């Protein structure tokens, strides 16, 4: 079972986070358990439980999140490459029931992942 939605608590400022970007559509903050030297979580303000529940109305939001991710990567100096990860449901590793993107960088990554 997916854990409670801690991201909604971060969005509502009930729980503190090391926020590095915020606008009307999304919020980005450093992961508290980083898997790389740079590990940022990017979450939409809109509550979407998982990737397969996105709809046509979310096209602008998702495009915006990708642009924000690229800007954050540049700002954090991971210009040699980075990885964006979106896990969909528990079997893929999603642990919080809120769509989110992992921005990982600062080291080499292998393929295939996982």
C-alpha cells in the first residue's frame, strides 16, 4: 500500500522541505534520502495519484514540469547529464500516492535501471 500523501503536507507547509523552486503549478525540493549527489523531487500542486491517471488536461502541467526540471539541473550544475524518473504504482517503486519526478545527477548512471 502506498504511504500517506506527505507531498500534500509539504505543499500546504505542514511539513518543512528544502524547497529550491516554487510556482503556481509545481514545487521542487531536495530529497531527504538522496540516491545521487543531486536528488530533487518535483511535484505538481494538482493532486494526481500516479502517472497513469494523467489526462489531456495535464499536458501543460507536465510540459512545464519538464522545463522546470531542465532549469533546475542547469542551476545545480548537472550539465554533464541527469536522469528524470517517474515511478508509476507500487511495483515500479512509487511510495507516495502523488505524481512526482525525481531529478538525479552528479554521478554516472547505468542501464538498465533497477
